[in-house]
C-alpha cells in the first residue's frame, strides 16, 4: 500500500486545451435526456410498484433481486466510477476495469466520463464557485435550506453540462479500453433492466416474475441507488460530524456510510481524496474498502493508497464534531 498523494484534478496541460476528437461530444451528448430519464422514470415506476403491492405483496424474489442489483450497481459507482477512475485510489486489471464500468453504468447515473468529470470538478473547488452541486454556493430557490438541498440533491443534475467538462477526463479518454467500454453506456443501462427481469423469470418460470424482476431489480433499485448517491452531495454537505480540517462543509454521516458502501464518511474523503479507504476509524464501516482489501489479497488490486498517519494527525480537528 502507498501513502496518500496530493490530489490532482487531471486537467490537461496548456497544450491540450482543445478536446481530443470525439471527447467533447461523448461527455455532453444526451446528458439532459438521460438525466431526465434517470430522475423521472424510476420515480414513476416506484409509484406503479406501490400500486401493484396493494393487497398482493411482492415476494422474496423481486425483493432479493432489488437488494442484489442495488449492491452490484452501487459498488460499481463507489469502487469503479469513484475510487478507481476518479481518484485513482488503487489499480486493477483490465478485466476488472470493464466489469466495474459495466456495474457503474447500470446505475444509470450517467456515463463514466461525465460522472468522473463532474466529480473531479467538485473536488477542484468544493463548496466554492465552480462546484456543480454545492448546497452552500448555488442557492436555487433562495437562501432557504429546502432550495439549497434541492439544488445539491437533484436540481444540478437536470441542468446542461458544462461545455468544458471534457478537460477533466482527457486521461481516461486516452485509454482505449475505458473509452470503448464506457461508450456502450446505453447498452449497460438496458442490461441493468433486462438482467433482473431474466433472472426473475427463470426463477419463477413466469412472465409475472420477469415483470416484477424488472420493476424491483431494475427501476425501484435505480430509484434507491440514485437518491443514496445524491445524498452524498446534499446530506453529507449539510448534516453530520467533522473529524478533519477541510476548506469545505463536508460531513461524516453514519447512515450514508452504511447505505452508500462507505461513501458517507465524506469529511474523511475530502480530507484525503485519493485514499481508497473512507472509513478511517475502526468503527466506520466502509464496505467498498473491505472489497478493495479482498481484491488486493487476490492480486486484483495494487498500489492501494491510504493516508499517512502523520497526515491524519496534522489535519485532525482537536475537538472533532460527533
């Protein structure tokens, strides 16, 4: 394992300010259409699922598929989109890169390049001008808490992408494997719906089982993973405790530390962005890091970055908030 390194935003050099051919289009194309789909359709299908539950119940197969697909797609975001591709917190094999891109894409939170670009942009100026989803800078709806929460949770997601986003992911674009796999985003989104439907149909041997598999393992799961992920942007910049000094309002929130596979230890993450481990205390459950440790023991992960002890001591708040 290596010590914490200084975070880099992966911006290009001055000679690379023009986007590589095809990159700008890929980062920005269909952004609002897919974001609108991701916000509205799962919500509408959730309403349908509640109606279908009335007087009938759901059954263990659809609920099991929802839980499994929640874990698969959620870890695709935390392990793949976030810790591997955004922050380079560890390295892995080409096969694992492909698997993690597919898993993350099935979450329907946007293409790999767009997701990484937005998150790197967030870290470049957290809770300051330029942060795409800070509840402390953008005050849509006025200075009221609800308006600021809405912007950081969903509102920013529905706005046009910054035309300069490509500047944050030129490094990923140069990797043919990442570029080609991530470019099949729409296919992976469809796979995330078809897969639970197929499994539900095979287990129950009925079309109803397939339909409920798609509803619960596909759309309802999508709704849940979206709002848990978006809560890191909103809730974890408004409510929770602070252990380390950071130039932003990032907070540790135990609820989302569990629900988001370790991402809720957000103040820790902002203090040490490149760290593969976000739950830096023994009691801070970080499922994503536990999986990275397992991958490391199997030879599937290496150069796993962790913050040095002296760095943690230097940044620690003397009387940390609970």
